C-alpha cells in the first residue's frame, strides 16, 4: 500500500506589535523618508504588518505557531519525529533554528533542520517533509515558516521597508493511507541572485557587505508572475488535475498585484484566493502557512477541499504544492 502525507493541524502567530501604514509612515517621516497609506495600498495591498520585539527571535515565533498546530492535530511535541523550519532570519549562524525550536518544544531527539529558500521556503520544506514521510523516514512532521524580516530592512528605502513583516505559521504533516499532498514542483535559478538578496555576511566578528534587503521590484514582479503560473500548471499536470479542480489558491502573500495576476492566469476568481497580505505584509517563508491557518480557523477553507500553495523568493526560488486538506 502506498504511503502518503496529510496536513492534520495548522497554527500561526503574529507578534503583538502591529503597525498600520499610518504608524509606519509616521516613523519613516522621523528619518526623512516619505510615503503614504495610499501609496502603499495601491502598489501592494498591504495595510498593516507586525514587528517582533528586539529580544524575540524566529524560534520564539515558531514556538507559538507550532504549539497551535500540535494542538489542532491532537499531538504532543514528543510524538513529532521531524522538524523542518523554513527561515531566512535564523536565530544564529548555527545551530539551526529548528534545533533551537526543538529544545523549546521539548521534542528532543528527532531530526531537525532548517531550509533556506527565502519566500519559497515553506513550499520547499513541505516538499521535503512529504518526501520523507512517503519513504518512511518520518511519520509525524512539524513544518514551520518563521521570520523576523524587520531585522534586515533598510528603513531609508521606502520601496522595500513597507513590504515586510514578522510572523510564523506551522503545519503538522502525518503519514496517511489516503492522498493529502498530491504533487509538488520546485525550481531555482541562481542567475537571478542579485534581484532580491541581503548581500552581507559575518567575518572575524564584523559584518562584511550590506546586511539589509535589496530588491529590484520590477524584475521580481516580472519573473514571479511567469514562474508561478508554470509551477502551478506543473503540479496540476503531475496530479492529473485542471484549474477547475482548485478550490483555493493560497499564494505567498507578497503583493496583491502578483496574486491577482497569478489568479487571472489560472482562470481563478479572486474569491477563490486566500488573501491576508493586507494584515501582515510579506512575512516571507511564514506567509503561506499564516494564510492557510487563518483560512482554516475562519472556516473559509474546509477539509476535503483542494488547495494550491505556491511561492517565489530570492535565489531565485519558486515552487508549488497541490494538496487535499
């Protein structure tokens, strides 16, 4: 009998500090940077974002999301046999944020590692966990996206600092006799490294390069729209499905314009797209599981429905997952 994996629980967490566009615009003005609520909403669809306190790390956000996902799956932490954390903002250079989270959860002993694929990280992590469950290497996996992007923003660059926020989302993925994850598709193209990156690193106790986010917005938009459609069609083909079989599109919550364009290409109305970018901005690897958990807990997305998850991020990386909830 073939072995599959299914999502059995979801969870998410946003840090308490919420900044509306008006709040952020006021803060930027003190640094001589001009912006406006209208400008941000028109170009991105974002109305607010959450920033973590200075002492809070990605593992702390991940811990709260993980606990909620475990509770939803009716599991205890010690029952988990695999932890994968997707993050571009780890607690330390090493060890992995997954190992730090593992200890905070009390799930010590199971395999734990990070995945670095920026905004595509959750799709990458979910694909790896699915493969490990299918092969029998794991049975109960905790897959998390967690980010504190506020730490790597340049608040003098109004084209990027208004886009991102902090948060975490998690799912429990368990072995099943019936299909949950139907198909996955992952890609990367390193020749696009320069259009979205943080070109700095640590050497000899000092920061070399520039440790804040750099983005060519137009180049990212153009590339994202094309590759997201390709990945979506690839997983549909692998699963023997069509656009008509998609109940919900849950894309990486980066920019409402990218989401609208992707939906159009897949002939999906916007009322079939889960949109939460307005409330938390771009939380990178956390955004898909954040949106998924929100939709599940609001009763928007229901068990048995077919979901398309997809993301695109620095690297340049992209991918999609088609699943039955």
